[in-house]
């Protein structure tokens, strides 16, 4: 998904590493180590070292398997143009009996490619307040180079939890590409995606990237350790990328506006992904249309372990007293009328029929969601939202949302924003209603929230039938407060 220039210090780094090449090769090459290595000074939060019988799937308690060409309701070809069909077949996805996970892209006689992609069940990996998060994997990229590798796209990465169940809020929710590689090049890319697409503070769709050759042995011929750190123990906060303990990319909080940084760091956390794609925007950008007739199938990515550690901040993620109850500027609509983080399972709430009347701009039997006790600074931005709505086969239904802010919790709504209604189509299936419809009206002004309250009201403004709005991890409002 990303492209990159080569690290300006690459030559110096490689030269400095040359004296240690033999030692580096010994450290990186070889089979699975058999256990997640100790990390002195760090607290292990989660790990998988992929034990199990040859041909079995990875732990269902730790991982969920993505299948097909995209998430249900999400962008096609996983949003990147890749061509493979992801499956849960052991031929594409299995442990090897020696402590490694194997993700193997295959091509059938008709030229169709299959591969595998998995993501952690947990989606709360986050640096503790005042501490540091470390996500690490020991991986051997597919051992294929040259023309035979054209289109191979292995990756070890993480996505912000609000992406689950939404699939259209990228890149604002954040993406950390810990290890990316394409076309069998002896190079690891580390990339940050954020903000808006195209352009924005993360230069989308390329992202903020850097790359370097793997130390000692090539990326394809040996195992290497790829690590990402999110450091909240320093000011400004720092994001760092390493290969075999060598820093090759870093991004500082102070290069972003507060809203962009909060959108990618203030939600519940991240989930981790492992996959091998075939073709798509990134490999094509460097080699033309891929794969080609010369591309060879059957070369797996091997993963020895994936582990998550923290240090400092008590080793946990205690709530920040200046954050809303969800710990985030992104407030998900929750079953029961609350606003919180995205950890809750997907569900829905019914929106009453407008009864053929016109309730444009005036809530009519709304579903109401509230959050209180919020103390945050106004960033100068604007309210954003993405509501997952469906009117089934009902013709001419229109859902509408009003967002209100009580800055001090005294019962007075100091700022109220009513957005133009969204005319759903008469085809069963959810659609995305967001702030792009524009403001219909607003009253009052924004200011800092001090023990304040946010209210979200959703109703049918027009039409003659009921509708539904997704709750849990389906719909959210992002408030302009940091």
C-alpha cells in the first residue's frame, strides 16, 4: 500500500553493520527458537509462538482468519488492488510442526491466486499512559527473488480498532506497517498511515515510510526480527521501527496536528495482522503490473513468533482522567444508549418510522446515545461521524443525526449540530452516512469540555418505514477534542 525512498543513512548503517555481519547472520538465520525470547525490562502482554501439529490452523483463541477479496461491506480487493483470494485452507495457512506459522500463496491451473491473512482477536494493543508499547515478530519473508517474486507482498502490521466493522475510516484510525516487502527485494519498509486520503499529514496513499536492507543475511534467506515501538514516556511521543534491533525509521508526534494524532492514538488500541498478498498498488508501483507469468507460487512467509510487550505506565493502560469514558475522541454508539470504545460486539438499534411526515431537522422518536464526564481541550476541528444505516427495501427513508455538546455538564447544550439527512437506497444492506452530507444547521459555539457531555440523536427524518443503525463497533462519532 505504500512506497518509499531509501533511508538516507542506509549506506552508513550497512557499512557499520558489515563488521558484525557474521554474528548477525547467526542471530537471524535458522529455524524457530521454540519460545518467545525474554525481553528484560518489558512486561509481556500477549504472544503466540505457533506451536501445534503440522498442517493445523493457528490458535483460534488468538487469531481470526480473513477470507475472500475484502471485508463484508468494505472496499474491494482489500482496498489495495491485490488479486488473491484469502482462504482458511491449511494449504494457504497452517503451522508447520516446528514452531512456525506458514502463509503460502498458491496459483491454480486457471491462474487464480490464493493466500492467507489473519488478525489478532484482541484489538486493544496500546502504549500505556507514560509508557511504551512494543510489537515484535521474528519472520522469514518468502524465499523468492527476481522475476519469480514479482507481485509477492508479505506484511506484518497493525490497524486501529475502530476499523473493525466500519472498513471505511482508513487512514484516520491509524496503520503501523511494521514489516512490508514487495517483489522479493532485499528491503524492509516501515510505514505510518494516518489522516486523510489522498494527501494529508501522512502523504497518502504512500504513507510516511522508510526502508533499508536486512542486516547480515538477506530478508528472504533468513529470519529477522521486526519491531515497532510507540513511546508515550517521552515528549513529544515517538513511533519507531527496527529490524534486528537496528532503528531505521521514526516519526514524532510533533509533526502532526492534535486532531490527526488523537484520531490514531486515542481509541481503544490496535489489532495485529499477518498476510501475504499477491499484486496490488505497492508491488505494481515498483515493477509494473504484477504478478507475471514468471511469478512462482508456493513460497511461504514463515513466522516464528509474534509478541506484545509494554513497559512503564504500570504495564497496563489506565484511563487518562482527561479522556472521555471510552479513552478516545472516537465515541462508538453502544447498545443501551451509551457512547464508548469499539470493543463491544456489533449490534443494531431500530429507528422508528417517520410515518410519512417530514421531520427534517427535528428529532422524532430518536435513538439517543450519551457520554458524560468529559474533560478535553477543543482542537479547533469539526465533528465527524460514520453511521452504519439500513432501511431495508423501504423506499424514500432518510436518516438524520444531531450531535450536541454540553461543555460543563450543567444541562445546557452549548453547541448543537444537525446534519442533512441521508436518503438510503431501497436495497437491503447497510450504507455509510457521514459528515459529508453537510450541516443543515448549528447553534452555539465550541469550547473546552470540563466535565462535559456529548449527545448523539439519530432518527428517520422522512419516509414510511423503520430503519436500523449499527451499534457496538458499527457506528461512531469523532468529537473535535484532544
